C-alpha cells in the first residue's frame, strides 16, 4: 500500500485573496496572487458557488468559510481574507 506524502511536506500551489466587495452582488472577488491559473480558476468556481449570495454577517457564511479554508488546504493554496474590517 503506497503512503501519500504529508500535505505539509508539499509546496504551495498558489496564494488566493478573497475580498468582500460589499452589499451589491457579486459580493466576493477571488483574486490570484500567484500560482497555477488552472488550479486557481477551479478553486474560484467552488468558492463562488459557496459564497455567492452570502455577506460576512450571515450565519451560513461562517460554515462556508470553513469549507473554503479546508478546500484551500487540500489544494495547497495559501488563503487570505479581506472582509473590509479587522477580524480581531
């Protein structure tokens, strides 16, 4: 049985910034900072499907944000969020 290498041992495939654009649709912009265009375009499609109608104050946003983060981890993408306010 072949062992898969640890995800942490593999290099990043890219960096993505997800920006909240405001109350007017579309709410979100998924920006490629660096990385393979194909991988990031596929990721962008999935992110858009999860977040399309959700503003950050919607309770469903928190669950979908966690799903987006897990998806980015599986794809080995560094993820950055710009919600327009400090999250601290």
